[in-house]
C-alpha cells in the first residue's frame, strides 16, 4: 500500500468514485464529464485522491496509474475552477502514451488535443488508429470520432460514426445520449 503506483491506483479509483453521483441525471440519463454538476462530486473523496496523488508523486518516478490519476485531477480542477488545463492534460497523455503505447491513450489524447489544437488535428491523431483491428468494435473510438467529425463539419462521416457508436453501445443511457447527438447533427 505504500508503493507509489498503489497510491496512484487508489487515487484514480477515488477520483472516479467521487464523480459517480454526477454521471447520471435523476432520470438515469448519461451526463458527460463536461456537463456534470460539480456540486454533486464528493469533495472528501476528491481531497483524499489529491493527497494520495501528492504522496505518490513525492515517492518516486510516476507510473501509469499515477499519470492516469493526474489526468483525472486535471479534469477535476479544470471543471471546478474553469482554468484551461487542456495543454497540461495533453502533456500528461503524451507521458502516458510513451509509457504504454496504448491505442486507448491515443484515443483519449486525441479528444484532449481537440480542445487545444482543434478537431482536424485530433481527427488526424485518430486516423493513426484506423487500421487497428481492436478499434473496429470499440464503442468509445466511434463515439469520439463521431463527435470530432461533427465538430469539424464533416456531417456525413459523423453520421456514420455515430451510427456505429450507437450500435456498439451496451449501455442504454449512453446509446440514448449518442442518439441525441445524432439527432442534433441531423437538425444542423
């Protein structure tokens, strides 16, 4: 329990749990991170996560879980303070990508990169995953791609990606959320 990565993992879990009450509306609808009511977040758990992350960071080189927890910390601070922390989030994803080489990190980095450099740059980053067979049925890939294509004004490609993301969604609330985004795309 005193190892930096164990503390990083626990911090990551606490960040996730602290935001759980805000992830769904009272009616059960999915609420994306940027639309969550931060007043519903558990400040005690967030404080504990921040303390663990500081302890882990002070104890040695950062590993995967510490970096993932730092990303969640930056998202939390961004939404609670309104500070533009997107460049820091992209940098953290750069470190995580160098450490893991994970296609999921490439995907998440692209979503953050869109906030710094725009959707065209983010789509180019996602295009590096286009031939990765693991992405063919990975719903978050298609949802992110659809969102970025819509932001870039590439409506027909966005429509196709939203349709795939909806078809791959196992969670009815997320499927409904994506259907709402698709309808908004159709309505212009």
